[in-house]
């Protein structure tokens, strides 16, 4: 069994968790604020925030690569580091340091103003540092097979509805239902009950199928929602029972 390094224990501590989360949040706020014209005089300050945050994320990324053997104790050091780098969290951590690296390389070019675009991915860093996001991730993982089945069924219904509506409406609206791609847009908007109104059937047969598809859409979308809700309640109940058992166990001792 490999001994956990002090750096790894620090990365797992609450202080490191809150420290990194602070920079994640201010980075997200800085990127959002930079899109407002009123914040134009503060663009340099906002950019500096993302730059400093990226430096912190760079240190974290390097530290996690070095301590990967402690995260994967059953694997060799090189293999453990490759596992981290190629993992979901490894990808998100890498994207978070891209602005820092590219800013250093392209400081005098026009591209420096769009370097912060990869920062949209740092939102996913909250999954590691937020208990709420980790809970949601645990719920989705626990029912991934059921969700894949449900969404596969949804995609089949969307595709079938799109092709059907294309052939029904293309004669009456050749510009609106110009291809199956336009029909897929209509089918997705209809299935999700969004109804933007930019594309809709006008023929009697098209309206008839539209009604049926809309009703099916409500039922199909409800299936994944029910699966996730059920899994969420189940996991929360398990955690509650675990906490209760631990509490009563400590009291008996």
C-alpha cells in the first residue's frame, strides 16, 4: 500500500477545497462581468483575475499529477498519472490552465482577448469541489444505463417524428421544412414542449401528427425525469440512514 504524500492530503483538505472553489467562483464572475459594456473600464482587472486564477489552477494541476499515485494506489506511478490526465477531472483541470499558458505565449497578439473562452469549462471544476454537484454526479452515474435507454428511445422518437413531418409538410412549406434537419429542430422543440413558434405544421395531417407527437413528447421527457428523481431520493435516503446509524452507533458506545 502506497503512503499518501503530504501534498495529496493537502489537496483533500477542506482548506484546499474552499481555496480552489473561491478562485473558481471569482473566475466565473469575472468572465461573466467582462461581457457587459459597463465593465469595459475594468477589463484589465477582470482579465488579471482570470490570469491569477489560472496560475492557481496550474499549481493545482501539477500537484494532482504528482500525487496521482496516491489517488490510484493500485497502479504504478506512470500509469496513475496517465489515468488522472486522461480522466474527466484531468481534462477539466487542463482546460482551466489554458488561459494562463496561452496568455504567456500570445500576450502581444489579438488572440489574447479570446483566450478566456475555455474558461466556460471551469464550471465543471465545481463538481469536484461542491458536495451538491458531486451528489448530482453520483445520481447520474447510478442510473446511467437507464438514462441511456430512455434517451435512446427519445432520439428514436425524435428522428421518426422529424422524418414523418418532413414528408407531410414539405409540399406545403418547402422553405420551412427544407430538409430533415429543420424537421429535427421542430421535433426537439415540440418534444421538450418549448414551442418557439418559428416552425410548425400548417396542413391538417401535419397538425394531427403534431398533436400526437406533442403528447408523446410529454410522456417521453417524463421518463428520464422520473428516473433521476427516483435515484436522487434513493441516494439521499441511503445517506440519511448511514448518518443515523453512525450517530446511534456512537451514542451506544
